[in-house]
C-alpha cells in the first residue's frame, strides 16, 4: 500500500518511527536517515519510537556516539560508515549463539533474547545503562508483554506497560532493552525478567503522576517479545489508530516502514508447520496494513503533519532485479550482510525518502528557501 506523505511545513521538530524487520530494516532505515542527514534534518528529531531492527539500529547509533543522538555531519562522517562496516563484518545472530559456549548461559536456551543481550554487551560493546543515554530525543523502545498482550516500552528512566505499571530503569542495561527487539516468537525466544527485582508503580488511567502506588505483580517473570508482535511500525506512542488522530500534535510524524510485504503464493503440504507461519504472516500483514492505512488517511486530511516511507513504495517501480524488488524480498534475519547487499538495501531506503520528498515535500524548512543538501567530500 502506498501513501502520499505530506509536507511537514515550517515546524522545526518532528517525531520519527522506525519499524521492525531485522537487519533489512536496520539498513533501509540507514538509507532513510542518510537522506534526512543530507537535508540537515537529524538535529530536528525530537521523539523516536522503534521496534525490532529499528531499536537495534538506534541503540548501535547511540553506542557509536557515546550515548548521544548524532547531528547530521556526525552521522554522515562517522555513524553511517561505522555501522556499514560492522553489519558487513559480523553477525548479531552468531554473536548471540556464541554465548552458549559458556555453560552458565545454557539457562537462556529457551529465552534466547538474553543471549543477544549478552552478545551486545560482550561482543558489540554496548555497555551503557538506559539512564545514561541522552534525554533528547525522547526514545521509546517497544516490546510486547506475553503475560497480558500489551505494549511494553523501555524509556530512559522507566519501563513497563499501562496494565502492570512502571518500574525505574536504574541500573538496567541498554543491551537488554535492545534484545527484546529481536525476541520474535519461534525464532529468538523472549527476554525473561524476574519481576521481584523491580519496584512497580501503578496509577489509574490519566490520573496524576503522584497518585501512583506500589503494586506486586501476579507474575514471577515477565516474558518480553519483539514489539513487532504488537505494532511493527512503532507508531502507537505517536498515533491513535482507533481515533485516527495523533497523540503528539505538536510534532509531525515520519514513519520509516521496512516491514516485508506478504509474498504471494502458498504451496506448503498438508502436514507442513509452515502453514502456521503463513497464517501468522497474514495476520501480521493485515495488522500492519490497518495501522498504516489509518495513518495514511490522517496524512491526507492533516496537511503538514508527517510522512510514510514504505519499503514497498509505489513511487519506486519494483521491476525484476531492481533495488526495490531486492530490498522488499530480502528475508528478516540478523545475519552479516555482504557489502553489495548493504548498498542495495540502503540505496533503496535513500531513494524512497528522496522520491517521497520530491513528490510530496517531506522535510520542514525554516524559510521559503529550501536548505541546501549537506554534501561531504
């Protein structure tokens, strides 16, 4: 499905949602961010909401920049080439599996997101705690609580969901929050948290913050899955799909959607377990389509309120052998990429952002004159 992204207008700040989709999403988003950086727009990102590959990407970006969100020049000169080199030289998946070489980690065999957390800390160097990352942009790392089916979110100082309440992230590793983003059912299992380790505070819906009271959760453990199970666009913190209205009216919203389109055709045998996967893929595709269509309709009516950048954008023809067809058909994995694969997916992300901006002006400008793109020699 394609949408007309609409002009952000004269406002200087905007919210950014980065979808899930494994390493495919990480690289597609890098292409989108490269275009935004060339337009000197990264400094204007005020809020970020991420899922799966989007969360891993932002976490690695902050790690490369000492916990700070990069400005456009820093992104172009340092962050982009550094992440390109890392994603083309090492595998997040194999980094996680190598943690099983230590028998003490065998307890995580069924909650393998904990292995990814260890890999991010030990092999990728992501040692920061959540409270140590920059306060701006305001970042929501989205997961899914298996025990109640709600959106569990990590932020700089708090974590939880509206049903069970919220706890402080004091001492909580960023790597563990990022690992939830890869905890897809049937692949990498959930991140397991012992609830008694935290003090949970709960309050009535829309009640004052100081009315929160301590509660004891009915669950000994929380099993946290990928936020893509709940909302693969990462859009919910910014947008209410039920009402079709933004929750952050002061900020236009740009969504970068690298979710894989549902492939046509189905030839699994009667007893094949892939039948269940196909049904899960159909349900996931329909859920994402409902959210994206609602957001697109909002954009059509609300001039100057954001844009939707899809890996399956109709503005880029997906002819056989094209970057568009290649990127949209690339599997959802956490494996190492060949340099030419990285280039094709990132180039497509850049092209989608550029084509959308040309067709429907996407970026905010401070005056009537469009700013000169940032070009680094």
